[in-house]
C-alpha cells in the first residue's frame, strides 16, 4: 500500500467512491449537441481546405525563410540591406495573413450557422474577444516595432533589451494569441461551427511555431552576448 493510500488520499477516495472511470456508463452521455455541431460542418468543402492550408502554410513559410536568411544572409545581400530585406519579408507576411483571414471568412460564410451559438451573449463575447485580440496585436506591434515584429532578429537586427511591458507582461506571445482571439471572436459573432474548428487549427499552428521560434530566438541573443563578452 502506498503512503498516500495509507493516509487516505482524497483522490484515491474519490475514485473508490465513483467506482473508477471504468464504471462510468458512457451510453448515457448526451451526444446530441455534438451531433448537431458535426451536421453543420463540411470538412470536404474546398473553402475549408484552402483556409486550413493558409493557416498551416503561413508560420511554416516565415520560419523557413527567416532561418534560411539567418544561415545564409542571402536576402540581406539581395536587397542590399538587412532592414530592407526584413521590410520586404514583413510585407509578404502581411499579405499572406490578409489572404488567410479572407479564406477563413469565406469558409465561415459558405457553411451553416449553428442556432445554439446564435445568442446575444455569444455575439457580445465575440465582440469582446475581437477588441481584446486587436488590442494585443496592435500594442505588441507598437512595443516591438516593424523589424521586431517581423523576425528582424533573424536578419541580425537585434533589440537592446527584452520587451517586458504590456502586453508582454500578460502573455509571452501576445501577437499570436491576440490573432487567435480575433478568429475565435469572428467565429462567435458568425455563430460558425467551422469557425471554431479553424480557430483551433490556428491555435495549434501558432503553438508549434512558438516551440520553434522561442528557443531559436533565445539562441540568437545568447550568441550576441557571447560575442560581446569576447570583445
């Protein structure tokens, strides 16, 4: 017997009281809401497929290009300046994100609304999410500047110190999570089940991007610190 069991671990007592999860009768779970939701989602719709491709492609594109630039400096040499190269990449990223938002909106309009979501409280929650998301995106852009926002670190354009003010004191990646909040708000306002699915894909895509970008960016700044110490 474990020490936890000997002293009467509340978690053990809870499982014993309920008979364990194996004794739960899943046949009595009401799946009607989930069935109603799935009826309103067409995963084979071309608009949905294009939106998914745009969502996944965007962070993959800018991470691959930025890492290639960091390794080779080809873009900086091509444009004659790391700043100009970063501005050009940033402009391309903006265009890609505009297309992504357009494709998500088209996919949502092409598929049915869900009456269960078509409620005033959900509508106003969507408005609040979009206001919050826009605030996070705009304030993070103002705090980082253009090059700080659009991967200037990979071009050798490094900031002197880490930004810790709002909204970075709220979340580590406010640009990404603010954008995700905007898509969720759009889905709420449109009472769109497919919008919820696409927002989930956006969140997963950003989570994967962060797992690659975060450590790599830290490595760039660590390399600068080592160079300064040697100097």
